[in-house]
C-alpha cells in the first residue's frame, strides 16, 4: 500500500533535510510500506506526515485569523455607522429628561407673538413672595407678613413681565386714568395656555379658576407698605397696624396717579408631578389687546 503526499520545499528545511535526501527517503519508505522491519523508515515517514499536518494547520490558522480580522473591522465600521445615525440620548435618558422639572427662562417667540400689547406699560415692577418679616418695638421682636425677597423687574417686548417661579408674585403699577379708560373689570380676563401645548386652548376651559392665576389683586397695601425697621430693609415704610399701613400705601398711589396690580404663580392640584410652564396674558375683550403677559412654572400644591 502506498500513500501520496504533496510536500512543500519549506517542509524539507524545517526537518533539516535536503530535497535529494527527502526523495531518497520517500522511495525507501514507499518500499518498506508499513512493514515491521522498516522501523527507521516508518519513524521518518510519521515525522514527515506530522510536519505536513502541522503545516496545514498553520496555514488554516493564518487564513482563519486573517478572515476574522477582516470581519471584525467590518463589524466595527458598521456599528460606528449605526451609532452615528442614532440620537445621542438613549430611550431611558429621554424618559428621565421628560420627568424633570422644566427650566424656567423667557417665553418663546411663538408664545410672545400671540400677545398684542395695549401700549399701556406697567411700571415699578417688583418680583417677590409672600412671607413673614420682623421688626423691633422696644424689647419686643414683632412679626408681620408682606412681600419679601423683593427684586426689581423690567418689561420685554413692550408688555412681557419677568418669568415667575412657583409661588412668586409680580407687583406692578399703571397709570390710573389710562387704565380706567380701557374698560371696566368685566372687560378684562386672565387667559393661560400650556407653553408646551398652546394649541390645546386656554386651561380655563377645563380647569377651575383656582388652578391658574386668574386674579390681579393678590396683594394689598399692607403687603407693600411694610412696617418701618423691617428685616427686609425696605425703606418705603409706615408705622401702625395692617389697616393703617394699607391706607398709607393707597395714599401713596393716589398721589402718583397709579393703580396697583399683582399676580401670583400659584400651584395647582392638576399640575404634573414634575411641574409645567404656563403662559398667561391679561386680556381685554373689547380691544383684543393685553395689558401684560408672563410665563410661570406651575407646580403641584
């Protein structure tokens, strides 16, 4: 019985054999076959067979490694291509972002464009919140309530007030005669829409008035005319009871020919857990114009 093998020249060198020696040995092994008396030839034949098998295995391994490397590069390139086409945020990140409290800034130009100003610009705009302040009367430390944490505000786009955080209050004054000429209290109404969905219409169509800032008389005179020596360092002040200080503030307004208005960014049981932004305007039904508008953050009670 004879076996035929195709051998490479590299196999000769690996086994320390010259080509001529190899051919002679192969003839010898072929003649001996698998006879028991050809022990030396059989050993050499087996050695050559093993080396051929090892060489074949090496060739397969090299080819497989090459193919795997090429496939790996193709997979990486395809993955990179798909990643670049995908949004930068994952679905879980988007869900988390959707549950966050909206950031309060200035209302969008789309919202502002929906408001037509009357031309009567509110003045002396003051932003603050209702809370307690203190003052001394002898040895006694007295406590009263009023507009505290005050800061000055200004209009933008003719009649847009500063945006309000939840529970903040915007105080303003307008010329009394000009304001009265625009109509009675029945001609005015507060209209609010959801900033994120203005097309849904006014919230007052489906929500009670208590759920949005429908009134413009949140503050009274005593809230603006604090007691002298107050912890808020408000210099325009008066002595006496709440009633007497309210009278003093009214007198101050009359002397300047002004009417006071105030709105509060009130909370609501209907607000989502993370809150939402509402855009409101104080609208005159006769003229179709608004005295002022503002955006605020509505949180749950």
